[in-house]
């Protein structure tokens, strides 16, 4: 025991006599220090990362600089951005040739910086000592200098990619090559990675890279390659263990040379290359292969049985192809398999517990979007512990899989649309609360009362099931919650005002299509992160609370199809991030507020089927990013603003790639927002294609005057509906400029004149309705306009030509009526005002002057005015009494009519105005139609109703609209 203390004493004594480590390293070379300072001065350093580079300090102590511990010469520069998601720390500017003075430099890393598209300096090819060069994601652009081929000592070369801000409007720079001949000179190269480098001009890239005998890892990602030399039989990749060629455009089969590679290959990634044909059997010869990734190609046929020979395989992904047939039995003999993804194919057959018994190491299993049947015994205990399971859109039901409760390590579970029917087991919710990330049970027929259930998952999808009861309680960890299309009931305030243990992180909440009731509470401050809120199709009522201004992150608000009343709260103007606002099908009233124009980020605004009055505010034209404007079925009046051409996304046919990207929310998938729109008489939900929608619907209002010619500038508009208004004048002559139109409805207005010839040029038009106007003349001849049914033109008395049966006289001449065009009217307006002013002055002084100077005339005039006043008073009193009697009789008719409707099995009778009723009917049988006609005609005759219209739709639903109730009318009523 005395030996160890003696040894320790001697070691301590010797150590104390040696120089310290700090004194061991020699100071840095002065020439190299000055070279590095010149290099620094040429750079742009917004994050002050090179602040330690001072002339007064040893350069070997500078941040990012490594020196040789004996010679003190600079050998490495680690200048990559340490925070690759932090743009402010990215170096920029110019790479100075002062680096040439670092004659022992062997390591240079400039990755994740921002050099603004500058070319890679050609002088780098003169730093012959380099063994490691990393310039990826540094925003270099242009031609890769072939001088890099002089770096014969280079072992690692990493190029390509742009570290650009996502908010940048510039096109990110890219690198390209004219040829790759220079790369064959890099005889020591072991690792080559090119990311988004344009290599399409080099058709012999396989042959050239295979000349690098030391190359062990080759990565070519998104390099625009279109040729993999499929006819080439042999290559010289003698050391290759890692081959990644992904996101290219080959459109041919896997080449022959791949089957003749050295069997030492460990990793093969060929995803997203548009490869075709069958997966070759020869892949089974790579016995050492650990990863095989062939997903997102066009492979067809069965899985080759030879893959069962890959006993070392741990990662297999063949998803997203066109593979079919049954799964080979050899697939289940891979004992080291950890990751298996065979989803999004056309496989058939049954997977049982016998197939899975040897996959004890399995952690990731994806069989989604196949036709496979997963059939196991209720008491089956799997040999594996999964972390990720996706079986959506394959057959897992009808019973809820009880074996899931044995999987205690799951963080992702997706069994949506898997045919599960019945009540959720009692253990489900406690077990599911341990799944930290995503749980998706949607699109099944799972039932159960969720009152009192506690949800803890980051993302939870229970939509499109049969759940009932009150809404469940929520953990503050939940970020996405979708419980739409169920039968939840009760007051929504109980859910929104629940107490949380800390601030909620909820970003997306969808409770649409349930039976929720009550008013919206004042608890919005509890949801500061909420950006997507959908409460549509419920039984909510009351006013939209002003406290909604607390949702400062709100991007999408859906409140459609409820019973909200009152006006749009002014506090909504504080939600400046709003991109989608849907308040349709409620009972909102008042004017459309002017401040709506302050929501400049808005892409879609739907206020249809409410009780809004007043004019369309011109401030709506400030919403330049609008792609959907739906104000239909209100009580708006006045003119259509001429400034609709400010909608910049409607005046172009282009759709920006980034459009509505801000409206997406994501967990493990990107979810697009949806919007229900009425197009061509049908309600359709637009989701993934919403960004391509361009629509204006102003129908069923009281708009008047002319159609603005400025509308013709909306060349990107797809749907335009201005029917059922009081629009006058002619159809704009330049309407043919709107070449993207798919649907145009101007029916039931007071339009007159001829149909513009330019309308014949709308070649994409598949729906047209100009009926119920005062148009005349020949319908322009074109393949498009004559393809529509005659109903598109009916009730225009003087309109003629195909497809109408009425022929035009004198080869298409029609009666001419003088119409003052808008431009002619405008040119005559100054003279009109001048003459009006002169006339007023002459008339005023002619009358007033005579009364001033003639006393007798003045007395006679005022006596006449007094007598007329007495007469007007008597007439008004008599007429007022007459109108009161008329109104009482009209009310009596409505009561008698609505009592009679109770026996006719009709829907809710809607009073459109003081003398107007609207009755929706379901599908009509002959007997019911006859009984309805007899009753309605009797009522019409008794009450002397002036008009009654029946509207038919393709769904065989009927609408009876009774207008102008007038008991004192003498003329014979018109019945249907």
C-alpha cells in the first residue's frame, strides 16, 4: 500500500517540472495572421462571429482557427455557420485570395453561409494541401471551377445548396457544371456530395465518378440528372459502400451496372428518381446491405423474393410505387429489420401473426394505403415494440385492435380509415395519452361518450367518427386537435373556458359538423397560439364576441352555417394575420365594415347568406391578395365598385408557389386549409386546390347600375356570378379578355343590348347563364356558345339564333335600339352640367325676379302654395288609411298560407321581404306534387297573388318563390 503514494509523489514532482500545455504551442505565423486578417476584412459578418480575430492576439486562439501543435501553422478553418437556421450569423461578402498564403491549410468549411450567388473562387484549386472542402448551403452560384480538379489530396468534397431566407423574393442561386472531367483527377477522393448542382449536361457522370478508386460515399441529391447509363454493364466502383442518387429524373429501369457492383455495398438510396420497371432480383446479392430505399418511383410488379437474402438489412422502404401482388414470404425472414415501409402500393392478401413472429427488432412499420388485411388473434402479443405505426387505409377492423395496448413505446399512431367499427375500449384513452406525438383514429366508425376524457397528444385526429357527449378535456401539450364530423353536443363554452395547468399550445382546432350549442364565450385569452379555428356547421348562436381580438395569431376563421347574429365585431380588425374568413350562412346584419380593407393579408372572404345591407365598401379593394370574394345572398345595394381590378391575384393567370403556404399547419404532415364554396349551383369543399381558385360571387343581392368594364381585367378569374340583381346596361364588350373563365352567370338582371362577340373567345367556359334579361340580336356563332343549352339564353325576348329555336331575320339583323355606351355618356357629361347650370340660373331669376318686383303676383303665388298644402294633407291621410288596410290583408294571407303548408311536408318557409315568401321542398313524388299545386293555386286565387315561380335544380329539389302579395290586384294571377 506504500508503493502507490510514492508513485503518486514522483509523478507529481515530474509533472510540475514540465512546461504547461499553453507554453508548448508555438505562436501563430505572422504572415498567416495578416493573411487571415485580410480574409476577415473581405467578409461581411453581421453576427460578429469573427470578433476574436484581433491583430493583438495569437491567431491560433481565434475562433474557428486550428493550428498545428508543433509548427504553429494554420491547418484548419471551421467557419461554418454554427446555427444553420439563424440567418443573422451567416458570413457573406467575398472569399479573399489571401487564403493562398495559408500553405498548410488542409481543412476549409464555409457551409451554411450567405455568399449571395457569388462563384466559387477558382483560386481554391491552388490550395494543394486541402483534404477537406465543404461549401454546401453557402449560396455560391454559377459554374463550378474545373480548377478544383487540381486538389489531388482532397478526401472530402461537399458542394451545392443555397442558404437563403424563406422570405427572400430572389431566386436562390445554383451551381452547374459544363462537364465533370475534372473530377477524375481527384485521385484521393473518398466522399463526394453534391446537392442541387445542375449536372444534366454531363451524360457520362457514372463513368467519370467510377474512375475514383478511393470513392466510398457518393451522394448526388436533386442534380437534374436524366441518365443513369442504363446500358452500361460494368463500372469501377471498387470501394463504394454508400450510394445515394435521389430526386432526379431518370425515367428508365435500374441500370445493369448496379447489379455488378462490389457486394460490399452497405447503403443504397434511389428514391424519387422516376425509375420504372420491376425491382431487379439481383439486389438480393448484396448480403451486407443495411439500407435499401427505393420509394417514390414508378416500380411495378411484385417484391422480388431475393430480398429475403439480405440478412443484414435494417432499413427497407419501397413505398409510393406501383407494386402489386402478395407479399413474399421471404420478406418476413429479415431478422435485423428495424424499419419497414411498404405503404402506398397495390398489395393484396393477408398479414397474420405468423408473418411477423421473426421481426423482433421492428420499430417502424408502415402498411398504409394498401389493400392488405391485417388479421391477428385478439390475444396476440407482438414480438416487437413499435415506435411508429401507420396502417391508415388498409383493413385493420372491424374490431378495435386490442394488441395495441402492448405497444408502450409508440410516439406515432395512424390507423385512420381502417374499417374499425364499434365502441372504443375503456383502456384506449389512458393508453393513448402516452403517445406523445400523433394519434389518428379518423374516418372510422368508432363510437363512445368522451365526456371527461383527457387528451394529451401533441396531435389528435378523432374526426369523422361516431363520438358523442360533451367535448373532452385538453392538455396544454395539444397543438392540433380535429374532432369534426362527430356528434358532440353541449355548450361550447365549457370546452373553451376549461382550466389548463399552463398556457395552451393549441394552434389548430376543428370542431365543425357537430351539435355544439350556446354562445361563444369570452375565454379567448386562454388560446394565444390558436391560428386555425373551425366551428362551422354547429348550432352556435349569439354575437361574435369582441374578445376574439385576443387571437392575434389567427390565420383562418370558419364560423359558417351557425346562427350568429349582430354585426361583424370591430375587434376582428386586430387579427391582422387573417388569411381566410368564412362567416357565411348566419344571421349577421348591418353594413360590411370599411375596416375590412385593413385585413390586407386576406386571401378568401365569404359572407354569403347573411343579412348584410348597404353598399359594397370600396375599401374591400385594398385586399389585393384576395382569390375568393363571396358576398352572395345578402341585401346589398348600390353599384359594383370599379376597383376590383386591384385584386392582383385575379388579374394574372399565375399562381405563386408560396400562395396559402402560411395557411398550412403541420405536425408530421402538411395540412391544407379548406373552404366550402358554391360553384355552378353546388356546394363543394376546396382543399388542396384552394390556392388555384379565383372566384367572385355577388349574386342574389340588389346591386344596380352598370357592370364595371374594369372587371374585364380579371384575366385569372375562374367563376363570376352576378345573377339575381338589378344590373343594367350592356355586357362589357371586353369581357372576352377574361379567358380563364369556367363559369359566368349574369342571369335575372336588366341587361340589354347584344351579346358581345368577344364572349365567343372564352374557350374554357363550361357554364353560361344569360337568361332573364333584355338582350337582343343574334347569339354570336362559336363552338363554345352554341354548345350550351337553350336555358342559358331564355327569357330574352329579342334574342335569336342557335341554340334558341327563334331564327334571326335578315341573316342575323335584329331590332336596333339606341344605347348610350358608358364612354359616350362620359364624354357628354361636361356639356350636360354646363347646360343644367345655365338653365337653373335662368329659371331661378326668371321666377324669383318677377315675384320680387310684382306684389300682386307674389300674393297670388303664396295663396296657391297654401291651397296645395291643404290638398296634399287630405290625400296623404286617405292613402295612408288605404295602405294600412292593404298591409293587414297581406299579413292575413301569409298566415293562411303558412297554416296550409303544414299539411304539405315542406321545409322552413322563409320570408324574403314584406311581400315575399320562399318555400324549400325535398324530392317530390307525383302525388305530393299534385296536392301541392292544387293547394297553392287555390291560395293564389283567393289572395290574388301576382306571381309564383317554381325553381328546379339538378338534385330534384324544388323552391317555390311567391312574390308581390297584393289583395287589391284586379288582374288574373299567373300560376305555374
